[in-house]
C-alpha cells in the first residue's frame, strides 16, 4: 500500500453505495436490507420474451425520499 492510502476499508452494500452517490447530487435516500421489502419477493422479469435472462441476482433496494419514486430495486442480470 502507499503511504497516502488508509489501512481501513469500509465494506458497503450496493444500496449503501448508490445512496452515497445520490447524496452527492442532492437526492435523499435510504438503503434497505436485502429481502426486507415485499417488492423483492416477486419475479424480476417476464418469462415470455427470449431476451429475458434466467439468472437474476437481487442486490437490495433504496427508498428515495421527497420524489414520486418510492423504491428503486437494484438487480444484476446474467
């Protein structure tokens, strides 16, 4: 490591990372724990289209405040 780098690394989940990025541009949000919201319990994609991936990983949700958007779900397809 270089002398200017910290020896301590802070582990952040994807919702926490996105919440920090939104805070940098002035959007207030709160990171939710994985599987704590009913939105995460359903199917992510329709199975009727050929472009739909079968493997989808849930990364968590963000609750966005003071906007018309209630929740943002973070998913990884592949």
